[in-house]
């Protein structure tokens, strides 16, 4: 179950209350798209500048091929944002200003050349930040494309929801967890449940309840028992 977010403009003090829910990566993209469409306001579309890192190879690949590359480590070619959208940074931009990989912000104004945003959480909550475009270099040796891609784009993605791994280190007043499949690694369920300070502020939607003959809904808690073996 995901956090219910109002689409109206929010005050700065409410930023702690609109933390995204924790969901699988594929579902996250769908949720971000749906929530973005439902949010009122003008959509700003930012297109990346893509090229092959080796000038000798550039003519062998059409721009459409480069634009179609979509992997988790870099922002998409077509990035759609609106005023009020929660976003997450994808690189360490300026740790001294609190802009680290995974920092959550809320857009104040999406401008042509910078994104004006405020930090949503932590000691620097409410601080205003200007985010420029940067160059991402993705090595294709371990990917499905045989070249190094250079993509110039804003280093952010919408963050109405986030994966459990990205939720590590975060604290939220209200959090919803959606499990389409069981957790698969040690401590993953604990990470999701411990992001809130009160049990009453946590809700979970489990699609595959185990032990259906019993009252209640269950899921697997994966534990690597060898770490408790003292022998």
C-alpha cells in the first residue's frame, strides 16, 4: 500500500509527511508516471543530449538508438517534471550542501536550464537548491550496447515511490509498502518496516498471503541464519 499524497501545493513543513512508499523498481516507474499525470500543473519535458563517447563510432548509431537506452543508473532521455513533484538525485552533486546520491527534494520551479528545488528531509530540510544538467558516462562493456554512452541530462528522477534498498537510512512519518513478491534477501523486510517511528503509521499490501487457512496475512522474513551461528 502506498502513501496517499494530496495533489495540492504543500507547505515546507509537510515535506516529511510525503515520503514515497517502498516498492519494486519496475512498479516504481509506473507509479511515478501515474502520479505525475494526476498532479495538476504544466508538464516540463527535458530531452537529453546523447552521443557516443568515441567520435569515430558516432556515425554508426542513430540518435533514436541512443535516446532509447534506459537503465537505472542514468536518467531517461525524456524527463517529465512538474512543480511540486518529489524527486531524487542520482549522483553526489555537492555533499557539503547535502546533495548526495539519493537525496529527496521537491520541485519549486522547473526552469529551462536549472531545476529550483528544496531539500525534503534531514538537517537541511527546506534549503533551496539549483540543480543543473550534468554529463553521465555509461560504459557499455557490461551492457547490451557496444559503446560508451554520454548523456547530458538533469541528474534526478521522480520519487513518488522508491525501492526498499533506496529506503535505507531514510525516516518517514507515514510509509506504505507494496510486496508483489516476497523479500529475497536478509534484513530486507526489516529495512522497510523500520523506516517509520510508529507502527500505526506503517501499512503494507501483500499480494501473495501465505498460510491462507489462518487468520491474517503473512509474508516471508528472510534471515541468513549462519550469522547467528556461534560455533
